[in-house]
C-alpha cells in the first residue's frame, strides 16, 4: 500500500500542489523556505491525527486548507483532512463511496508515528530506542531486567560482605598454634591450694620453733629447780612427764615435717602470667575462623546469585537469537540499541539511516510509507541505500532534500511544483 496521488491546498507554505509519485523513492527538492517541509508535514497531518497538526496549518492570508492522499490499497482509500480556523476534520472514503465509522482509528491501525520521521528514532534517548525495538520484535525483558538488577544489587552487597569478612580475617595475626584457651580458674584454684598447704607448714614450723624455745626454757627451769628445789620431787616428776610428752611430739612433728616437701609456686604463677597472652591469641584465632567462615558463606551466595544472573542473560540471549529483526546485526541490551555489536550511536550515518528506515518500515507493514526529513544529511550512497530498502520492502519513502539536483522527483518553489519527473 502506498500513496498514488498527493494533493494539498494552502497547507503551511504550499499553494496548490499535486504530486503523482513515480517509483518508490520520492525526493522533494527545493531551496529553503519554499515548501518542501510542508509536503511531508501535510502527509503526516493527514495520517497522524490531531496531535500531528501543527499550530498554523493554514497558509498565511487564507482561511482554510486541505490535504488529500489517495492510496493504492484494495479499497482505494481516499484520505482527506480539512483545516479551518476552528480546527481540522478527517474524511475517508473507499472507491465505492463507503466511509468508516471511525476514520482515525482506521489510520492508527495501519500506520505508526515513527514512520513520519524514522530518523527521529536515532535522535531518541538510548532507552527509548530500546523500548521501541522491544515492541517491534515482541520482546519484553522488563521483568527479567528487574530480576537481574535485583540479583545484581544483592550480589554486590554479598560480595562486599565477603570482602569485608576476609579483610577482617587477614587483619588478625595469629601468634599461637593453640586452639584451646588456658583454664585460668583451675590454675588459680591450684595456686590457692598450694599456698594454703605452705601456710600450714609455716604455722607448724612456727609452732615447732616455739616448742623448741619452750623446751629450752623448761630445761633451764629444770636445772635451776633441781639445784634450787630438790624437794619438789612430785612437781619435778610432773614436769618431767610434760617434758617427755613435749619431746615426743617435737620428735614426731620433726619427722613428719621432714617428709613434707614445699610446693613450687613460681611455675604456676608464671603459667597464670602467660595464660592471658595465649588466651588472647586463641580468641584472635577464633574470631579469624569466624570471619573466614562468613566470607566463604558470602562467596557461595555470590556464586549462586551469579548463576541466576547468567541464567537470565542466557534466557535473554535465546530470546534475542530467536527474534525476527528488521535488519541483520540489530539488537539491544539494558543500555540501548546495538548494531553489529556496537552501540547504534557509534555506527555510521548511513548505517543509522538504514536501521531507522528498516524499523519504520517494520512498524508499518500495512502502510509502508516513510517520511525522511533532513534528507540533505544523506550523501548519494546513503540515498541510494534508502532507495534499495524501499524496493526490497515494496515501500514508498518520501525524502525532503535541499537542492534541485537530478535525484529530486519534485522541486518546490514558492509553494508550487516547478519541476517533476
């Protein structure tokens, strides 16, 4: 389906223009401010609805305007949009005189706005380009991209935790091979027992010295009493008995003490002094092991998250590989549209034009009519490539171009056709 006749009266800079396109590439030539743009705007306003109508669609000095497009479809559609100061009206009729109940709905069903200027696709933000392309090929990765972004964010946090735990572990220098802490409480209890035993020995030795001293006193007293009080035999006998018992006790206690060895407290005191150093090292080793365990757990979690991300990427790759692309080498990712493995903005102007036109045609299979403004930016090779695309797709491409060269199908001057071929 294409336009076989274009008629416009008083639309923008146009006076009365009629164009019967010959071929699939229609190049509208002319100098600036002569009406070239008005031709493409008239086609867009006829097809695009009220939102496509410019603020002043009527030629200055006139009160009304109209544009008529005749299509070569099976119904022989004739599209007419009229403009007055009050607004615009759309009328569509078929070759046999029938009119659709909702003409704009009919137009919306057969044409996409991107066809009005496919190069606008190139000027869009990268994410808008990707969204348009996803819609075209029927791939919606929004949910997968959200899942992937969530997994990626979680994995980033987990990896950060793993690095923090491993750094904490590496910062701890272990200075002992011991794995069990020293039982200081048991050592202190043992020290107290040994000190108590030694105190008892001290007490007994003190008593022994006292007893020895007492014995000496008794002997001195005995000698004096023997010399001084020989008559006190009864008391002397009693005193002798006491001496005998004391002597026996002293002998027994001396023998007993001779068999008791003093406890060594220096060693255990040294152990207690050194235990805190050992226990601190053991605690450090324990904390280090805990950090290493946490790091390994976080690393395993990060590996699982990576596996899930890879699965999503693989699913997207499979969908992309199975999609039907308007141009070979076209694709997209989360950042935008790619062509031959590079961002579309890094492609040449000719490649960008080829991609944009292909997308415009793919989005408009029912009415493959494409409008290219800024056609002066296309060199001869790019213009020839556009013509080949039009032929391959059975499309009709209207190009606005400054100049009056041989490539022009129609030349507009002062709102009128002055040359055509």
